[in-house]
């Protein structure tokens, strides 16, 4: 964008020379059109001259009736995204899941995660981004797994930066084929084998995404994001994603949409509008570039049903067999809009077309819940 903005405007020639200049220009345009028609430089070149209907490879990607010409950066971003997304999925014997922990400091549930991971050595890898203080690890599985980190401010782009930093580190291991983002208050709900096959045996990523026309949804959109991001493209969703390798690459490859969010989606925008990049960037990005590639729900459960500013947090005494059974039996997602008349949208959780439990992990659990979780975990996940 910078480049084209800085280009000096075309200077006009003195009037006496203008006709000649125009004739030369018209001739050049004609010549290049004829040239392109007679010697198409590459496979899709005719698409620029004919209606998009005859160009199915492009038509699948670009909207059927473009309302506006794409900017140079948009053409580039979309072609890169298209090729990354169409990379065939890899199924190696050595495929691993990267578990990426985004935490301020030490992880209170390390012992529980250790129980979850033990015996599955070659099928997972752990990455920890501790944004406030260096964690102390109680499990050898977590030793030496801290990555270089930076400060994270709630709702700001630094949150997205930390997610990208985790992905950048985890992508370095070619065996990592799926990438799960977790917080310090997250716990697993199933044993490792169940989680592994749930995530690996499908071709979609679990990114939460829905349309909220209310003040906490589209109300946070800024017209500064035009022309690339239209109001109708704007989506919302919880930040706790779980993505395929292609989608992880796509997130790192994007700078166009990322930059828009960096500058125009932050708390206190224009003095009144609060926008939180971690709730809107990835849902909006995927909605624009690969809507069919995401499930539209997150595999991490959280309970917003109390309707407060923060979700329900579970204390030690809340953690019972019944609670875990309740959470793991949920097989539809619920999204609630923020309009005055709140609209509740429910959808079945379809995994490869089958209705299945939606959640593999859950938050938010207080550190004091560890003992109860440890006690229940083996009993519960043996089912
Ligand atoms: C995933 O994609 C591959 C290749 O595109 C395909 O062969 C496979 O059947 C797909 N798997 C599922 C579960 O959809
Ligand atoms: C997610 O939502 C988008 C747009 O609403 C839709 O096109 C896509 O099919 C949905 N994904 C799945 C897996 O159903
Ligand atoms: C579990 O679900 C049932 C039925 O929805 C509800 O009555 C009960 O209070 C729930 N229990 C816990 C511990 O969440
Ligand atoms: C273990 O699971 C069974 C059901 O499978 C349940 O009846 C029992 O109460 C559980 N034990 C504990 C300690 O929670």
C-alpha cells in the first residue's frame, strides 16, 4: 500500500503536445491488448479480458460480480492465500499437534497436562509464551519449552502478535500439522488419543466465527478498514483457535489485513469505540479468505451464560463429575448477538458431517481446581 501511495501523480504535458501523447498511449494500449490476446502470457490471462464466468479457477476465488477492482496488495494477498489453502493436507506417521500456551506466567495445570501427554511422546510438542514473568515448571515435559516472548495487553494487537510468535516457533517443526492455542486457565476434557484423532482426522480448522450486528460486533467496525475490509465481512469469535498447518501459514503470511487491524481495531478507537483485535481479526480474515475451511466454533468451551463482562470461572468446588459430563455432552454451539434484542443462534457441531461433542478443552478454571481435576481426569476420560 505504501508503495502505491507514494507514487507521484502523472504530470500533464503542455496542451500543445497532448494529442500526440494520447495517440501514443492509445496505440500502446491496443498493442498490448492484441499482444496479450495473441500470446497469452499464462493460463489465466484471458480472465482479465473476458467475463469472469469462463474463468473457473479465478471465479472460485474472487466474488462472482466484483463490486470494485481489487487493490494491488489485495490481489497479492488473495493469490498467496489461495495457493497456501490449496496445498494438500499432509498425513505423516510422525504428525504432531503443537500445544501453544499463551500465559502471563507459570501454568497452574501443568501436572494435569502432564497426565494428559504422558505416553504420547512423538505426537505432541509444547510451546509457552509467558508475557509477564518467567514460568517455573513442575513437569519435565514443559522444561525448556518457553519461547522468546513480549508484553501482551488485553484486547490489543500485541495479543495477536503473541499468537503469531507462537505459530512462528511451532511451524519450525515440520511434523507439527495442527496448532492449538490454550491459556493458563484451560484444561483438557478428553484423553490424548481422542483429542488427536478429533483434530487430525478432519480437514477443517476450529476457528470461532459469527456475525453479530450489535454494538459489540459490527459496532466495532471502522470505515478506515475500507476498501479491503467491508462492513459485511466483519465477524466476531473467541480467540482460542485450533488450526491446520495451512491455516497457520496463512496467518503468518497475512500482512494486509493484519495491518488494518493493527491500526484501526484497538481499545478506545476514535475516542469512543472499543475494538479488540483478538476477537475480530482471525474470524474476519478466515471469513474473507477461506470461510468453508473453518468450523465456526472453538473447541475450547467457556460459559458466558451468566451474561456478565467476564465468563464463568470454576472454583475447586464447582469441578465435579457432573460439570465435566455437562460440558462434554454439549453438541451444539450457541452464539448470542449484542443487540438490544439479543438473538440466540444455535448450530449442531458437525465433524466430517457427523454430530459430535463440540469441546475438547475448557476454561476458565481457578488454580485451586487442580486437585479435583487430577482426581476426576482419569476416571472421566477413561469413558
Ligand atoms: C481431507 O482432504 C484430503 C485431500 O484433499 C481428502 O483425501 C480427505 O478425504 C479429506 N478428509 C476428510 C476427513 O474430509
Ligand atoms: C462456516 O460459516 C461459513 C459462512 O457462514 C460457511 O460458508 C461455512 O460453510 C461454515 N463452515 C462449516 C464447516 O460449516
Ligand atoms: C448440568 O446440566 C443440568 C441440565 O442442564 C443442570 O440442571 C445442572 O445444574 C448442570 N450441572 C452442573 C454442575 O453444571
Ligand atoms: C467415576 O466415574 C463413574 C461413572 O463412570 C462415577 O459413577 C463415579 O462417581 C466416578 N468417581 C469419582 C471419584 O468421581
